[in-house]
């Protein structure tokens, strides 16, 4: 696990819009990331609109991400936790989700931050989702803010 953590972008008073698409599977971990992402986005963009869409599992995240990316959002944050089991199912789901999310971003020219985590066990999930030092929800929000601002500038927004 990387222990580098992106710095918080400067506070921005622009009215930004974000969509968070979160899996309900492994809810304890995913909900922790959602709360950290929402809090971080609110700290960076006090006037932000943050919509949260819950889906049953990681496999359903891309279709809702596609629908939200096609709207008027600055970025989509995909949050989920896949814990490996005895079969290849977890790896297949994780690869499929990652590939689909990249295609959504490219199709809609909207940043899609992929924090659908594939972990070995609950200990790894807890470290990445509920930790104070390194939290993937916070990291996703900071990445979304940075890329959203870059895209805003590239599209002539200032």
C-alpha cells in the first residue's frame, strides 16, 4: 500500500457538482469511504452539490457512473470494496469494473475516479477505508477535485 497521500487542493468557491457511485456490498468499508469523500469535497468546495447513488455491488457501479457522467457533473467517484475469495470471481469483477469505468470517462470526457478496491482481506479493507493516515475516500475526493479543475480549465471555464 502506498503511504503517499495527495495534498488537499485549495478551497474553491465555484459551484461544482460531483456524483459518488457506491456499492452497498461490504457496506461498513464503503460507507466509511463515502463519508470521507463527501467531507473532503465539502471542505474543498463549500458550495458543491454532491449526489450519492448506491448500487447493490461493484459490478453495477459502471452503468450508474455512465448515467451520471453523461449529465452535468464535474467528476464521478466510484467507491467499492471487493474482498478476494477462493475463486477468480473477485479479480474478474475488479478488472471488468476498472475497464468499464475507464471507458465511461473517455466516452463522456468526465473524470471518473476509480476507488473500487480489490483487497485480500478485511484487515486491508479497514486500513484503506477507515484509516486516518491514508483513506481512499479522502484520496478519491482530492483526485476528483484536482482533475475536475484541470478539465474545467481545458474546457475554457477559467
